[in-house]
């Protein structure tokens, strides 16, 4: 049943978890033809992985003998992240309003809290989409403009007790005005930060000469540069590692 479905589809194998003969066997059975048989016009198979993993005999076989299977060299995780980014960009996956609308009104326990200035909403949503693509649950506050005292107390409690990590988006907007609401969120988060462990994660979404309005006790914390909120493969993998440690121990070490 599976191979019947695959027979008329383009295939993309991200990472090659099989030995050379297993990859050939899988593709041979999936297509129901010999590799030397003519292929349907426009139909191609792709294998994305490190050349050292695929091995040079396999690369030679596909590129020189088969012709209809393309090798995409490189780290398969990086390839998957870039593929997802381009797909979202082309097909406008989840418009900004839709993504915010899909957020629950209150922070679910264990989610990553993204603190951002309203003027940086597009970068915050870009960051959120990138992390969500890496299976990292995130939450953005969409009620700040109508927040009353009751909601503010709930938000403080959520930051101090319910969030797994706190990402502080730093920009010219957050640095231009110390009275912005985001600085209250960051004060609460800084109160939870413990030396030697990871919770408060400062992220620059643009290059700044100086950063002066982050909580004083975190002034020397390492800051990651993610221009316009675009998540890099390295940052996504780091967050995945932190989240796994959080789920196992509750407090990842820095």
C-alpha cells in the first residue's frame, strides 16, 4: 500500500539511515522499476545527507549511472530547516494575524515565552514560526494592549512559574524607551534567573552598538544575533537541547 502510493510521487530522503544497498533497495521497490528504466518525465528522487554518510560509491552510482536521483550534500537538519523556511516564505504559511489568533489567551505550562515590543511584532512572529517548525512550543502575549491588573498578575505568575524559557527580543525599539511594557516582563523573568542555569535568553534582532536596558543582573549575558527574528539551524538545535533538559531535569545548566 505504501509503495503503491510512493510510486507516482517525487521522493526526498532527508538523512540516509540505511546502508548503501538498503537505500537502493528502498528506491527500487518504491518505484517498481529498475534504475536503468526510463523515468516519468519530470520525476526525480533526492537524497539529502553528508557526503561522508552517503559514501562516494553511492554518490557515483546515483549521479553517473541512475541520473534520476539527485544527491544534496550537507547536514540534513540544516537542509530541513532551510526547506521549511523557503516553503513558508513561498506559500505564506500562517499569516501574522492567524498565528497570533491561534495562540491561547494564557501561557501553557512548559512553553517558551517570547518577550517583544509591539513595534517588533513581525520579527517576533518570524522567530515563533522558526521555533515552531523545530517542534519548540512558543507563546506570545497578544492581550498586552488591553491588559488589566488581573491579567498582569497572571502574566507575572506565568513568567515566574510556568514558562520553560524566556526569550527577550532586543531591538532599537526596546532600547529607545525603558518604560515599555516589555521591560516589566523582563524584570519578572530576571527574578527567576539563577546563576549557572539557563532560563533568560537575550536575542538581538538587529545589530546594536550598545544594550543598556536589559535587567542589570543580565547585562553580561551572552546575546544571540538572529536578524529580524530569523531562526538559524544552530539556534534551533540549541533550543531543542535546552527543552529536552528542561523536561528531564527542570533546570538546564548554562
